């Protein structure tokens, strides 16, 4: 985003992580923001904070916050299930609503990019909560696209496969090798490969793409 000339608001549950990310970006006028998307109060404060800094709402929203709380169905607690939905689904809803309300008020078009997962399409053992949340993100995306298109606001989803992230670093090598063997390209993806698709969907280069899901899975 920064490479393409955007002013980037980096939000993270951990403010120090947001600050570190901002320090890595090219360009100026980027902003770190402490934000727990599962906290409606913090979400409600996010857009006014951005408006105070830039005098305009963000024209691009990337809903990339996500967590896992893995367990098999028979052992999964209600808390493990709802925590994942609170961040992955409710957080996506509250952030999208807040930004879209600001864009409609400003009579400005925009682009919302939601991060789903191939697990939401295929299911995965030990992840009934995560799979349900990411399937919901895709369905949510299609509905937002229908509702907000009349305002010039597009909404699309990116569907990553097996990507090298802090989330996958916790997976044992034996399991990683098993998953990688199923990928036709024979390797895990990189965050940069997902980011390139996000930038495309955020930009005017995808001006007639709305309500779509883009798989970035290496063919999985």
C-alpha cells in the first residue's frame, strides 16, 4: 500500500507492533493505531481518530485481523468458539460498517477487502470455529458488495491458502510438510503474494470487481 503511494493506518491489538510496522514503510504520514476489533468501543473511536488526523475517512479498508483457537469439536469450549467469531466475523462487520458509514456521509467511494481463508471453503480438522468464521466472511463480503455498490463502495475477499505467517509458525513441521504436499506449486505462499492481490483489489485497476473472492492458494 505504501509503495503505491497510500497513507497507511496500521492498526494492531499491540500498539508497539503497529509502530514497528509503520517504521518499515516507505513514504510519510502513516499512522499506527491500537485497535482490538472485537471491542465495539475501540472500533467506534477508530474512524473519528483517523478523521481527526487526515480530515477524510479511509477510502480503503483491509480487514486482516484474525485469530485461531484450535480444538476438536468434542473438546472445544464455547469461549474458544466465540472468541474466534468475535474477532474474525464481528470485527469484520463492525469495522466495515464504521468505514462505510463514514464514506457514505462523505459521499466518497471506496474499497473494502476482507481476508477469508481456504479453510472456510474446505473445512479443516480442529478448526470448526475458524472455518465457520471465514466462510461467514465470504458470505458477508457478497452481501456488502450488493448493498454498498450503489454508493461506489466495492467489497471483495481474498482467500489465502497455506501462507508463511506467525499463525502458521506454530504448526509442527510434519503437519506443514503434509499441507505443502497438497499444494500444486509445492510450497507455502508468502505474505507479499497475498498483499499484491489486496493492493489490486484496493486500487482502481479492479474498478469493476465487486463481490468476488480471489483464491491465493497455489492451486490448493
